[in-house]
C-alpha cells in the first residue's frame, strides 16, 4: 500500500552563520569611525600635552633667567654702591695724604730746620758733598736757631715766599743754606733785605725775604 504524505515538506538548510544585514554593517562602520576619531583625538591631545609641557618648561627656564638677571641687577646696584663708597674713601685718604705731604709737610720741615740741633731733611751724603764742593754752603750744626724767626709764609701754586727777622746777616745765610739743601725746597733765592729797629726792644734786626719752589 502506497502512502502519500500530503503535508508540506520542511526545507532544511545547512548550518550557516546568520547573514549580516545592511543596518548592522552601518552600525559597525560608525563604531569604527568613532574609534578612529577617539584614537586621533587621543593622539592630538598627547601632542598638545607634550607641546604644552615644552612651552611650560621654556617659560619656567625664561622665568629662571629673568630672576637670575634681576638678582644680578640687584647685586650690580649693591656693587656700584660699594664701589662709590670705596672711591669716596680713596679720595678722602688721598686728600689726607696730600695734606700730610703737601703744605703741612713743608711747614713741618720749616719747624725742623728751626729746631736746635736738627738738620734739613736731605741725604747726609748730599749735605757732605755740597760742603766739599763749596765750603760756603757748609752747615753749622751748633747754630742757635732762636736767632731767626719767620713772620710770614705765602704759597701760591707751589711757589712760596718767606719773610722774617734775624739778629745778624749770618743767621739769614745759615737759614738760606738749610733751605737750599732741604729736599722740600728748590730754586731758593734770597731777596734784598733791610735793617729795622724793634719798637719794643729797640734792638736792631735784619728783615729778609726768601722765595722758593716747594716739593710735595
């Protein structure tokens, strides 16, 4: 007996993966672009961060240089002030030295010459040599310096004129010799003098004037 199956026959298919639909492909493509964009943004952000760090480091180095320069400028001002102070001190010391070796020294030399027992400031060899060459220039060590005194001293541009009184012309000659030998005087010249009578003691004295150049 033959049986006839009238029911519709089920179609069977081989095991295949589900076929991708167009909508799914579009979603995958969008996701891929998003991923690429995120990666690109991350790369750009990393580049910007590196660039920002470089600029920040450069700014920090520039600020350090500025601070160093400002510190140097502050030190420069302090150094200038110190140099100015040192210069003022040097000027003060120079003036003191000039005063000590200038007119003050000349006056001290005059005082030395007019002090009993003293000789002019000069090398002893020179004093002895001058005496050998000209006996009229020989000094008298025992000269009484109280026999002569100065009454005036005028100096202008290292030219000096001395005025004074003496007991005898020989006292003036001794004073002249001592000035001529002194290292503080040069071109010593004895000017014409005259005799006077002291109004108090009624003693006859000799007035004299001497010109010279001073060395200091």
